[in-house]
């Protein structure tokens, strides 16, 4: 278990033999698209106060919370493009080598890269949802120059449709992710610390059900020494490009 070119060949062999491979991605896959992770030295929490994403704090202080949310997620994410790692996963799916992507990310980059089966464990920043009447509207069609934004239907407070701290996981994404963990014989983990529960439990469950684990990360995570079989240490784009080459995918 370590980096090195022989590892790419081994990983490619495991991918080719897999009956049902699932990718599980975290903030690290989008770092090279220009979106920082939450944690670590250059993480968003070294600059912003995470309480803007606690549901009770948000409801009590919508205006200052929205000012940070807009700066972090809507000014920022709009400028990001999918990178070689997102694009590589979409290519694997087209080749029949990947069944689904479970992502903790809310940045929409898997969709934009062309992946078709995506379970968004923490929702998505694309839509806003009204906390009063529950209706949804696209963030792109909402005026974010006056904060907090309000519902076109009932004038209630709008909240991004991603999971805030203290909120439940969207039921469908949760159920489908658990099903992937039951069925898959290979999980490919990319750019995740494995610190955010309950998402972090999914790869452990897959492992218990017998899945092989390939992991891509710049540094060891909670998974590396516990369940990872092949650790491709490096940046997501470099490692995915190495894997694509070993698989013969252009
Ligand atoms: P994290 O912030 O806890 O950890 C990021 C991981 O990525 C680390 O293990 C780090 O070593 C690794 N990493 C950093 N740069 C990398 C690179 N270039 N290539 C490969 N790996 C790299 O992220 P998390 O575990 O996903 O958990 C944080 C939560 O925050 C997630 O649930 C996610 O929803 C959310 N989040 C999402 C985004 C996004 O949508 N892009 C951004 C920040 C946070």
C-alpha cells in the first residue's frame, strides 16, 4: 500500500475485474478546480466561521449567514470548472467501469463533467429551498444582491438546498448510498478525510460487505491504514490521469 507506477497497474486490474465499482468523493477532488476544502491549512474554516452553516444559527441570523454563504458558495463555485478527476470518473462510467458516484460535495462538478448516476449525500448548492413553504427555486434565477433572498411564492426565507450542520441527510441519497455499499465489490475513494459522519461510514460499510478499496488522496486519511488496499498518493488529477492511462482510457 503506497504510491508508485506499479500501483496504477494493480489498481487498473482491480477496476477491470470489478463487477460493481462505486466512487466516493470529498472536497479534495475539487481542490484543483479552485475550491478549497473545509479543513486543513488552506481550508475554508481557516478563513470563515463554520457557524454560518449551522441550521439554528442560520435561522436566527439569516442575513450575516447569507453574506458568508454567498461569498463561499455562490461567488466561488460559479468560477470553478470540472477537472481531470471529475472527467475521468465520467469516462469510466461511460466505459461501463463505474456504476455510480457518491459525493459529499455540493459544487455540481460531477454533473458538469458528465457523470450520470450521482448520489449527492449533502445535497447541492444549485437550488434554494424556502424554509416556510418548502418550494424550490434555482439559485441562478434568484437575486442574491439583496440578502437574505426570499421565496418567489410566499416571501419566506430561502436556504441553500444542501445539508447544514444539524440537518438530516437527504433520504434518497442516503438510501441509495447504503445500497451501493451493500452491492459494490470496489469503492474508489477520492479526496476525503473520512471525518464527516455519517457519510464517512459508507466506505467502512462497503469494506465490511467485502468491497476492495482504492484510495486517492494527497495524504493519508482515516481510511488509509484501516481499509485501503491500494493507496494512490497524490493529487486527484494526477492520480486519476495515471489510472486512466493504466486503463487505456483517453
Ligand atoms: P475535507 O475538507 O474534510 O478533506 C479534504 C480531503 O482532500 C483531505 O483528506 C485532503 O488530504 C484531500 N485533498 C486535498 N487536496 C487534494 C487534492 N488535490 N487531491 C486529492 N486529495 C486532496 O473534505 P471532506 O472529507 O469532503 O469533508 C468536508 C465536507 O465539506 C464534505 O462533506 C463536503 O460536503 C463539504 N465541502 C464541499 C466542498 C465542495 O463541494 N467542493 C468544498 C468544501 C467542503
